[in-house]
C-alpha cells in the first residue's frame, strides 16, 4: 500500500507528465479534440443551470442578510466589496469546483476505469498511441477550461442576480449599482479567482484520471474509483483553497 508521501510524489509525477502532453496534444491531437469539446460541453455547458441557481441564491442571501445589517450601521455601501469578496473571490471558485467534482470527477474516473477493465488503454498502447496524450490531456484541459469559464459565469450571475434582490431593500438605478460594483472590483480579485479556478480544475481532472487509471481488473473497482476521485478532489481542492487564500491575505 502506498504511503501518503509516495502518493503525493506519484500524483505530482502524473501531473508533470500530463502537462508535457499538452504541447503534443496541441500540435498533433486532432483525433482527441472531439474528446476535449465533449468534455467542455458536459462540464461547462451542462452545468450552467445548477450554477445559475446557486449563484443567484448566494447573491440573494448576501443581500438579504447584509443590506439591513450594514444599513443599520450606516455602512450600506460596504455591501459591494462584500459581494465581490464572497461571490467572486471566495465562494465562486469553490462552489463551481464542488459542482464539477460532483458531476465530472465521478464521470471521468468511471469512464477511465471502464477503459482499463475492458483493456482499451492497453489497446492504445499496443498500436503506439500515448494514452496520456490521447485520453488524459483532453480531459485535463476540458475540466480546467470549464471550471474557469463556469467561475466567470457564476460571478456574473451572482452579482447580477443580487441586483434584483437589492431592489427590494434599496432600489437603485442599474447604472449606479454596477458602477459601485466596478469601483470595488480590483485587479487582484480577478487574478485570485482566476488562479483558484484554474488550479481547482487541474486538481479535479488529475485526481479523477488517476483514480480511474488506478483500478486493477475487477469491475467492482469502477464505482470505488468514482468515490475515491470525489473524496480526493474535495480534499485537495479545499487544501489548495486554504493555501492560495493564505498566501493572498498574508502577502
């Protein structure tokens, strides 16, 4: 049984190998581009509805709780930096990552495990096709790009959806509301949320692919691989979020 340290080293090695395969995929990965497109469609497009619901709900909750409280303290305009911090900087990347873990991590791990059990991966190797370049890289890129795009979508709907709720408490012209938001949106907020979303996407895809490829020969391992992918993804995403946030706020 692998120790935790060995597991980390193995994961870092696989991540490095996947990054190296990105260049080869871009140059000669025409046969795998359909996998990339389908991964983006499943991970990003199909998750838009649940992301919209969560984004609007979070934005509404922040306004419902925050506006009366801050207005009572005479700090009503503080709701705008609060919205940006909660939705764009913190909850946006994390919640979109959780959505993708629940939907895509299980699907990728199960799919890869099924291919191992059915000897499809061995078949690729036998005809000289690199399974990392053909199978892992398009899923790695698809999940990373999708999480980045979904995070942007979540932030837009969270901030825009909260505008509708704000009208119930303190009606403002749309131009004024969004002007206040833009005044409080700094470049470091955009950089931080982008770093988190891309990092989380890479973590989720690598964990899912690794757990799928790590099965042996029994078909009963397939659902286990999916569960392990979800558990590992949650663990490493939360740890990454803590580390990135700590470096940002302490810097």
